[in-house]
């Protein structure tokens, strides 16, 4: 490994219970992706092949809420292995749309979706898919979060600004530009 | 009323010497001097009730925090508008408003035009530190033109006040206490069955969030029109 390569920041992006819109917004930083590529190594992401969340991650951007036992398991590993954890987008920050089911019991919600509203093969799935939690939570209800980047999705501008500031070792101030809902 | 007989007070707000009439509130005087105090339940043209606690200020000599919208100015008063303590309380209060109902901004009809949302941004609330309650509350779509979505209600009572004070119908009122408190129409009957509602829609326009909206609006489409309020309250004063 060359010296320049070793100096690259190890960045991960994660997709938990969200719609991937935050990742689409990340891609919307367009040609500046090339600028970022010079400074970061994308060690884990829905956009690359790695299947296991690696150790020694400098910045982890996490999209989506904590809705299943798998999410719960993953976020703890992500926290343990990352220096800076960014709560990316409203689902991660507030629970947002995934959390709307929390007003109903998990049981009644599953019955409604997989039984009442299903036309064939009515059954609540229990195998292969991870077990859902009774309550959908934002990331900070489970682990410590360093940076909050609200928005549904956060603008490409805000995502680029946050990553750039973090790469420079600064804490991004998003007060004036980021808010819940947009 | 002999206006000339009203006493004039000088006071200090945020290290600035200010003058105001004794019948004015701290908030009114501060606004005249361009000093920003955050508000949420207050709306110019309606009575002030100090419900939301956003405008709390520190007054020298008192341990209690005072709501600037209902506290009258006094001679020699020293008012602090911005302090770490106040900023913390305001943020905490806003967070509690968010955690108490289901404010899903991204799919709300007032996304981008909401007083609660913009104040959260202004005061630096970028996440809610306490767990969300996720209450199971109702959406009343029984009215032919309007919707009451209690998921978004912050109990500011602007709807109650505009209905009583401006329209004179008193269709809206408040029921229950604490987290169970709800704004209601008539004696907690569906809005569409209300006999007192005139359908004027003023409540919808003054509502700070997406709790009251016009039907047929998608996310972010509900813009509130409040220009009628200063005019109507001025007319009311003239009529007295």
C-alpha cells in the first residue's frame, strides 16, 4: 500500500430501515464524488462489495432507523468499530416513516399486512427475515451518535459539507441548513 | 380611555435600555426594539396565554422564569433573553413537543412551512433526546373542507382563541390534561357534525403545524394565510 493510500480516511455507509433515499442523495453530490474518492476509502456500503462491517472505520454514515433485531445487532458493531458515527437522515435521527407503525402493536401490524391485506398465502413470516422490534427507534436511542444530519433526504449539499468538514477534522455545523423533513 | 395617562417604563432587555408603556408585555417591547424572543403559541391579533413556554425570559431579582408574552414591563426591570439556561429549557420544551405526538415532518402537509419545524431548526434542535411516546391519536376528516390531525397538534390553542375571539363561534375547546389533552370541536363531537362551526377556516390558517389543514393537500402543500388576522383584530378594536 502506498503512503497516499494509507492516509485515506476509512468511510462506511450503512442502510438500515430506510428507503435508500439518503444514499441516493449521497450520490447526488455528483462530480464531487471524484474529489471524495481522492480522500476516502469506502470500506463498507451498499455501494461496495464488503459484507462484514470492518474495524477501524473513521466515519460511518448510517441511514435508517432501528426496526429489527438485525438493525440492533448491526448498530452496536458499527458504533464499536467507528470513530465518528453520523446519524444520516430523518429515519436515523427521528424514526420518521418506519416509526409510524409504533403507534400500533407489532402483532396487529403484522396481521394487518400479512393476513388481512394479503390475497394469497396469508402468514406472518418467521424464517430468514429478521425479527421486528416492537418499537422503532432512532439511532441515538440505542448508541451514542456524534453528528446529526436530519432531512428526508438530507440534501446532497449538506452530506458533502458534513463529510468534507469531518475529513478536515472539524465538526460540521448544520444548524442553518439542515432540518427535519427536508 | 385616556392614553396619555398611561405610565411609561424604562427597562433593560438583553443589555439594551428600552422604553415601553406599562400595559405592554416584555415581548411587545422587545419586538419594538428588534430583540428576538422565540414564540410558538402566540400570534399577533389573538390574546396571549403563555402556553408554549418558548418565550420564557429571566428577570433579575426573580428565580422564576417569566413568559415574555404575558409579563407586563415594569420600571427598572432587567430582562435576559438569551442565556445557556434559557436555551437549554427552550430546546427541552421543543423536544417534548416533538416526543409527545407523531410529528413525521417528511410526510406532513405543512412540511417546509411549519412554525414548530422552523423553530426547532432555529434553536438548534437536531434530534430529540427523550424517547418518543408514539401515542395512538385520531385524525378527524369528518368536516367537508378541513382535517384535524391530532398527530401534529402541539396544544398551542391558537384555534381555540381565533374561534372564540375573532369568529365568535367557540367551536374549539380543550379537553383532558397532560399528554391526554386534546383540542375538541363542540362537546368532543366530530368536526363535521359540529353545529357551532361556521366553516370560516380561521383555525386552519392560524394553526402553527399540520394539525389543522385544508383537504386535498399533499405533503408540504399546505400554506397558511394569516394576513386577515391583523386586519380583523384592528377592526375589533375600532368597534369597541
